[in-house]
């Protein structure tokens, strides 16, 4: 709810120092103003008041790990192409099946990561 500053009312009230400390800590942790934090709580948006930094860090680690896996796959493919005549057909077929499973898993994971990112954006 974006309002013009002229339409907003200043409200002053007394709270316990522990409550003030909690408001300050929560607003810093969530990187929002104290006023925005109170407005969200009053609007019943508490479910949306989450610390996304942990989630974003986890997504970043997953993306980095996925990049390393993709690099390893490229190295394996280069090796397989170099020694193509020495690889048995059965081994090549097994590898192809495993690669297809990995690519399906990777695509599903990427889809879920995009959905998580959109939800917290």
C-alpha cells in the first residue's frame, strides 16, 4: 500500500525497550524501515516478512555447484569424444541414459529455483 506522504498520519506510542529492540532488529534483518515493518504487521502480512538472504545464499550455492557439475560434464564429453573408438557400446548407452536423467533433474531444479526467486522477489 503506497501512500502519498501527505496522506499518512504520524503515530507516537510507548512500548517496552525490549519491543523496540525487536522492531529495530527485525527491520535491520529484513532491510526495511521500522515504519514499513509495523505497517506490514498491521496489514496481516506477517507471512511475507521473511529474511530472504539465507534463501538467496542457498540458491547462489546451488547455482555455483550446478556450474561445476556442468563443467565436469563437458570434460567427460570431451574425453568420450576423444576416445570414442575405445568405449564399449554398452558403456556409451548407460552414460546416455544417466545423462538424460541428469538433464531432466537439472531442468526441474532450475524451474523450482526460478519459482522460489519469483516468490521472494
